[in-house]
C-alpha cells in the first residue's frame, strides 16, 4: 500500500464541479487582479476569523512582511520569534532591515515559550529596540496568547500572529488571527485552506493598520499612479480568491475530519515506547495542519526510512532550527543555546492526516510505525 503525506487530487475530485464553475466564472469576467472575487473572499475570511478586516496578498510570506511594514518595523529594530518554525518567519524580519531574536519553544506544543520570551527580554541589551513578537501557531495549535499579549503590553511590543498553519484554530473562543494586532495566513496549496498556487491574507481588528496594508500591497498608490508610500506588488489573484471561496465553505468539515483522524491516530499509536502523540493545550482547538509525533532518542530517522520503504509519506517540519541556519550565522547563536528547539528538530515527524485518507490507509500507517519501532 502507498500512503502519500498529502493527496490534493482527492480533495479536488470531491469539489470538482464547484471549483470548475468558480474558475470559469472568473475567466469569463475578465477581472483577474483584485476585484469583486477578492473583495468577497476578504469579507468571508474576515467573518470566519472573527475580525473586521482582511486584506488578500500574494503569499503568506508577504503577509508577514507587510505586517511588519505596516507596524513601521525596520532597521535598528528587533523582533522576537521562535527558532523552530518555517524560514519565512525570520526571513521577513531580515528583509525589512530588522534583526530576528530567536526564542526557545514549549516542549509539548512546540510553540514559542512565554517564559523564555520574558528571560530573553530581561537579558537583552537595549530591550526597547524590540518592536514586535511573532508567535507561530505551529502545526495548527495556537500559542499561549494570554501570556504573550500580557508580555507585549508590558513592553509596548506589537503582536503579529503567524497563523499560516492555523486557520480556524481557537484559543479561549477566539480564532487564530483575531488576537494580535495582525494575523498572517498562507494559502500555499498544502495548507488546510489551500489555493491552486500562492496566496495569503492579513487579518486585523484595526482599520488603520488594515488600510495601511491595502496601500502597501499596491506600491503605496491611491489612486493609481499616486504613491503615498513605497510599497510592493502583492495582490491576491481573483482566480485564487474564487478557489478559496469554494474551499472556505468546506473548511469546518475538513477540520472536524482532521480532528477525528488525530484522535484515531492517538488510539492506534497508544503504548508505543518512546513515541509521543501531539499534545493539546487546555482551552484550545487544534486543526491538525500536521499530525506530528515525537520519537525519543535517535530513532526518528530510522522510523522515517522504514515508513518510506513501506510506501508511506512523512516529513520533518523542521530539520534545522533557524538560529543554526547558515544565513543567520552572523547573529552569533551557538549550538545548544536553544535546546528545546534543537531537540525537537531531531525528534519530530509528521504523518499523513489529510481529510480524504481512508481508514485502511491510516491503520496501515499506524501498524507500520508500531512494527518499525517495536518489531513484528
């Protein structure tokens, strides 16, 4: 049996008629850049996230970049973020001219550790240069936002939620992207809400910030050819917005299915020595963008190789922490400086959890893991 990590063709087959009609409708309209489809999607995703404003942009990376630009973060400033995450979170900090300050993560959720945020701020020279913190809601579970927003308020720091993996996740009844000053989402095709290409959106309760992002995404021009700011070209295509509008209507059901699959994995994998299933923090919902297990010791790579031999897809998110990346060597971080991040990078492994996976496929994945780790 072959079980892919993700199979987008199965999803397409389940909604083919709706997708085809939406795409053909855009083509017939002749409106491909921004326009009514994008505006409608922005309204719908804002309502879904529980905010007043949403601004469609070209990618999740651009959402992060424009959030920092809108907040005025630039040269001489610092931004706190976890080291155990996708590169874009740190890359955008560098690309606005600021300096990333890497923070360790919680060993259970893999989200940024508020205690280490406090410690980092206390030990920084010139802590007043920290202008923002970017908590990443990794794998589909929201970070400890009560504690993080309290720290931010104490220090006058803006909070930008990197919710690229967490659309629809909740924290105390509030949805991802509605808690910080700005929320940033990716619609990369593999996301729970994925486009057929790149795409992203920023969410906010703040009308002024949202309007500044709208200006920045179109070269700072309003009206056309009259430029108030030096912005960039970062617009969500109408074709992508049409696809996303169709998929958004199915997202709640897909998230519920992922949660069911996660609970079944929990049961199937129970009792395997040295394997930890995903931790759910209290008062939160987990949308399981990834179902990520933790394999103790040095057995993770052996497990992944064994799964590959059995035709099962898996992936390590992420094998090298950001503070150890070559491009950030000039910042002077040392191996062992963020031990929880480094240990996670050696032990995590994400399993197939897409909504269309069959019961038989999931059972095969779990049985294969048990056989590899414990023997036949």
